[in-house]
């Protein structure tokens, strides 16, 4: 039975409600008397978006594939220590596997923003950590000592880092924090590892690929689709544009990461990596170009592969959606306010005149009201409507 003091602490925690005791005793204890499933010990509030978090699905049949795939891949590479940065579900699975004693024993350290995990893990298993500014809340000296002790590779126990940050966060501060962790790991290794980075798996949507590669050029994006337990869209098994956009960015050689063939992945002998079955190799681009899981097509005019729903527009000189507004592309010139091609929005006289009128009215105490303010205000049109009007005027 859980003590009344421990149950009271759970009630105080924001967004964390205790489950029924009958269910808690089954999931929270095992034959060895240790906690196994901290995620199931409480129920996360789903009505408050501030307390939501996407968790790797715990079901073994379909959606637990993400956590098991990561652990199986790391174990196959000889990894015996996993630094879990924002991946509490992965930490749980490691603890469960160690209790089952059916797999090689692994050690883990969880770095997470949620302080409530300190109720389930010891100081050597959890650190209260902010991955956006590389800050330890429990004291820098104590937490850094725990991190350094964990990153030290002894008796051939290799270390790898798995990070699953919030998708709304900026890539640059995240990459900086991961680089600092890699520097700490590098200082603790031998001289042979002075120019290498810690093996890392960064879980993030594929449309951040360019930014991630700018910050961490040694990383490459895998075709593996990561699914989540409590997210309505990031699910496995869907087709077309409804597929999960979450991928794995890693600095490990993609040839060494074997993707499951029963889920539709195949090995490309030219690219020397596993890709999804619809990701056909393009002889013109000499790559497997697809990013979203669909089969892309090569455009000879653009000299690159594009999405299957895009068509080449002769007027714009690029590929875009068939119903796109011509001229509404990158690098277009003109003012966003009035539609003139002679200046930009910052130099628009209409905007300057409106600001001068407001300043003069403020100085006079609002006694002199302009004729424009007395008239009925016109409905604001969208930027697309103004650009369309500009193109119609130019075509006449």
C-alpha cells in the first residue's frame, strides 16, 4: 500500500492525479518491490495543454515499436548506457527489461524538466534539467557530477544519448545543449575520441532537417517513423499525408541502423541505408529523396525531386501546388501594404502617414480627429488578395 504522505504529495503535484490504489499496486510494484511504471502510477490531465506531453506508446502490439526499436538498435550497437533527455518512457522500458532479465542489462539516466520524476527515481537516475539552456535545477555541482559519472565509459560500457525535445522549441538552443553534453562526454574519453561526438538520436519532425543539419552537420535523418501514445496524428500505419512526420536524426552510421522489414522498410544498396519502401532511389539526384514517406517524382525543369502533389509552374519557374497563386513565391518583390513594386513594406508611405497622424493626434490630446478616422473603416484584405489585385493590374 502507498503511504498517505506519498499519496498527498501526488495530489499536490500539478496535472498529476493518483490512480486507484488497486490498480496502483499492480503497476507500481513487482516481485522485487521496486517501481516499474511511473507513467501508469498517475493519470495525466489531457484538458490542460500546458501539462500535456507526447509519450512513446506503451502497447507492445503496435505502438510500443518506437521505444523497443530504439533500445534494440542501441543494444545491437553495443550500447550499455542510455542518457534519456526528455524520454521518460524510454527510461521505464529500460527498467522493465532489466527486471525481466531477458535482455542485456542497461543503465540509464533521465534528464527531464518535470520534477515529479524525482519521486520515482534516485539522484543517480534522474536530474531536474532544462534542455533549452543546459541548466540543472538541483545544483550544478551535484548534477554535473552525476552526469559525468554516468558518461564515463568503464568496462566497455558504451554511452549513447536519446533526446525527444518539444517540437515547438528552437533548434539552435537545443543543438547547443546537446553539443555541451557531447563536449562533457568527449573530455571523459581517451585521446582516440578527441574528435568524435557522443552517439546521439534526436527525435524531431522531418521539416526541421535543414536547421538541424546546419547546427549539427554530422547528423543524418532516418526514414523511421516515430509514433506516440497520446497524440491523435503521430500514429504508425497511416498512409499518404497522414503519416507521422516525426523522424530520428542521428550521427551513427545509417548503414548500421537496421529498420524492420515487416514495417515496409528496405535497404538501398546505392545510398547504403534503410529507407521506406515508397522512397525510390532517383538516378538523377543520386539519392532517395522522399522525406514524408510518399514516392516523390523528379522534375527536369527544377532539376530536383519534389512531392507528388506538386506541379511545375511555367510562370513562377518552380514546382508548387496546382492551386497556388502565381507570383506568391520566395523572393517576390513589392510592398505588402499597398502592393507597389517600387518599395518594401518598411518604406511604405501609407504606413508612415498613418503613424504621423497618430502621433499628431496624441500630442494634441486627441482633439483633432482626422477625416479618415470619422469615415467607416474599410475591411482589411489579406496579403494574398492584395497581391492578386497587384498582378491583375500589371497584366492589363
